[in-house]
């Protein structure tokens, strides 16, 4: 007999983290992906268990309708399947009050952003969703979607365009304050979002700017935040886990590791849930937490993913089980990233690092190298250039950061006669075309001129183009990967 579909009524009470879904929507969330559903939604449900409030979340999917439709079919319920090698826990946060698809319901989206009851707009749209210019790191005013949003003849499609159009409507109707909270892996994610919103506003025709700029200054805050939870893509394994644990069929469960961390600045313009009772930490200075996580976890993760994919490994735990990859991960973490950080006083670095290796080794989770390796062009810019410059300016070569860039370029820049393997080939990256063009101009995707041209394109920020020694080291390591494989390159980076 087919299982009943997951709905609040069919869910065993023990799995429901909230006895009643919130009645009011106080948060509009852009980016209804797995990460949000296993992180912010879970922390919000945990907070609401302690202190009730008008903090239901309206989830907005940017493009794909699958999750939003399934959630609507399931009365906004979905399961979080928390997986560790020895345990599986299934819970149902049910904290959403609705689910929209931005491309299908643009008017509802703007209404929600402008609603006087909306106090917080949160975002998990991935690094790629911020429409950064690959050259300036600011808003990409050349991107056709950004230009269309600035013209405003059609509903806004970019996240920044949607936010600004929503805020514009807000100021025209009631001008109540609101907070925009980025929960993406960007250094200074609030500061960067604020910059993009201001740049978009400045690029609007004068007549359309209303009093937007002074109002943005006085009524809208953009706190910085650090978010952390490993959340792979959903597969049938997790649907089966829900069926086994809850006896219902959920088409869109979310897998997650047990670990979860959320640190934010307490600068909310119009109130917020008591997230501290749901496991979040508030601080005046998020930067040390952000950099710690962005470099030690995300930076090392990228190296593991690229070396792993080139070595034919499908998952991160498979990759870290390879001694040369575990060694390279330790080296990049300890030698190249750690010296660039001020570790927050409440974190014990040895414990934190030990935990990272345990988290990456979570075989039950099956996080794929292709998922972590995707969008490297936008991710690496947040992870690699600053630490690399820290060392280069002090006259030291960060060999394992050079290896990270080399392995990335081997995965996504085509070179004749070399196949990076199926996991690298499956990595999506907005810069694939640009890299192919640069490779075409340099005759091949290796050699110092190719790497110099990549650095010159601004793909990894500005500073690295002034360090030809870094380009030369990346080029040597590319050569080793192509001729002898990733293990040989890792041995060379380690100086062995
Ligand atoms: C990963 C992150 O895909 C990636 O680039 O490094 O998604 C990572 O799993 C999360 O940031 C963990 O919090």
C-alpha cells in the first residue's frame, strides 16, 4: 500500500518541532533551498518552541518550483533527516507559512517584501545569486538580468533587484523599517549585500530613487552573519529514511549533518525571533567567526573537492579517506589558512579543527565533490585571495592555496588531451565559458600566461595579478596534475 503523503495531520507528533505552525509571517526568505530548510528554519522552529511570536517564514524559491510546490502539497511540512554514521534523526520543523516561486508569482513576492508585518528579509541564494561583477566584486551592471531589473519593465529576476523593488514599494506604502539578513558564505555578507543594494539603487534613474537612499540608511539594517551546516542534495536514501522513521512519503526531505552553527550581529531594525533560544549566537563582531568558517571549513572543503574529483572520488568522505588528500587538507588548513585568522576566544581551535575532519568524514552523509566544487569561480574569491595575499606580501608562497587554484582550474578549464573525470565534468560554474575563452587565447589551459590571464580577468579579485610568482606556482602544479595526477601535485606542494 502506498504511504500517505507527509502532512501535519499524518506526521507523528514526536517528529513535529512545533505543535502549531506560526500564524503570522514575519520573515520573507529568498532562496528556498536545502540549506535554508535545514538551517535557519530549524533554528527558527527551535526558538519558537521557547518563545512564540509572529515569526512564520514565507519561503521564496528563486527559479525551481519543485520544492515550493511540494511544500504546498504537504501543508508546508517537510522532514529534516539528520545523519551521522551511527544515528538518524528525523524531525519536521513546519515553520513556513507559505512557499512562492519568484518567477511564477512576482507580484506576491513584492507584496510580501513590502508587507508591514515583514520585519526580516533573509537570504540564502548562494554566492552565485548576488550577481557580483567578476571584475569589480560589486554589482554586475553589465549582466543582462541586472540591466533588465534596473529598467523595471518586467518583474525583477535578480535577488538584489527583487530586494530593491520590494523596498521601493515599502517606502511608498508605509516606510516601516526592515532588516535584510544574508545567510550566505560571503565574507562580510551583510556589508556586501548592503553595498550591492546601494549600487543597484544608485543605478536607478533619479526619478525612481524616491527617498530610497536616505531611507536605506535610516530604516534598513544589514547585519553580518556566519552560517554553518553541511547540507547535501536530497536523494532517495533520505526519502526512504523518512518513510522508515515516520511512515509517510515526503518528496522533498532535507539531509543534514548533526552540527549546526549560526552567529549574527544583533542589528535588527524591526525585531527578530529569540533565535538565541534556538541555538544561535549573537555578537558585536561576527568577522572572526565568519573568517574562521569561510577559510578553515569552506576553503579546505574546496581543496578536498577538487583534488577528490580529479582523483575519481564521488564524495567528500571518500576524498578525505585518501591519505594524500587528508594531508593536503591539513596543510592548507594549518599552514595557509590558520595563520591568517584571529580565532574567537570562545572557540578552541584544536577542537574546532578536529570536529571539521570528523564532519568531512561523515560517510553516511555522502556529500558530493561535485556539489562543493560547483560555482568555484564565485566561491574561491571569498576563500582564497585574501589569505594568499597575506602570505605573498610577507614573502611566503602559500603552496596549498596555489594547489587549490590549480586543482580548480584543472577541473573546470578545458585542456586538450586531459579529462578531469566525471565528477569534475559535472561541476557547474558560471565562469566555464570565460575560462574556455582565456584558454583559447593562451593556446592552452596551462602555462604561466594562461594562469596570469585568469588572474588578470579578476576572477580571484585584484591583488593576485601583482604576484607572478603565484601564477607561476599555480602553473607548475597544473602541469603536475595533468602529467602525473593530483597526488603528485599534492606531494610537490608539500615539498616531499
Ligand atoms: C561548501 C559549503 O559547497 C560548498 O562550497 O563548502 O556549502 C559548506 O558545506 C557549508 O558552508 C557548510 O556550512
